[in-house]
C-alpha cells in the first residue's frame, strides 16, 4: 500500500484548489490508513491555526533583519532599512501561515522518519 506523499497531504489540508481525481484517491487511502489519516488531521489543525492567527499571537515582533531578508528576497532593489511601512493584514497572515506550514511539514517529516525507524 503506497502512502500519500507529504506534499499531497499538505495540499489536502490547505484545500486551496478544486479536488482532483488524485485527491479523491488520496482521501480514500487516508480513510483506511491510520498513519496518513493522523498526518492529515495534524496538518489540517496546523492550517486552521495558521489561518486564524493574529499578529498579536506572535511572542514578539520579528527583528528588523527578518524584514530585510524578506525584502531582499522579493526585490533586489528594495530598500532594506527596517520593516515595510505598512502591509495589509493579509500579508502578515500569509507569512504566519507559511511559517506554521513549514513547521508542520518539518514535524510531519520527523514524525514519519521516527515512525519508520521504530518498525
């Protein structure tokens, strides 16, 4: 039995696109496989938490160097002397969601590797 790839589980948890035949097959597998079901439930919880996160949920404001790296990554000509003057809340939420998703994917990979080693 082939398990659902972690990237596909992330896509299923995000639910950003219309379901495909591959998604339907993956969900059928998830219904029967405890391992994939657990991973999808965990990722779905992380996505839900990230989507409802507020800036005040962060323990502290990110340091200026974080904004500088983001600015450099987006545009080489961007002035990187501090945080951007004002970003709509959806950009902040998107950043929080990406950070949470990266954490979830990392946790899922570690979980899977530990589970495979215990066999």
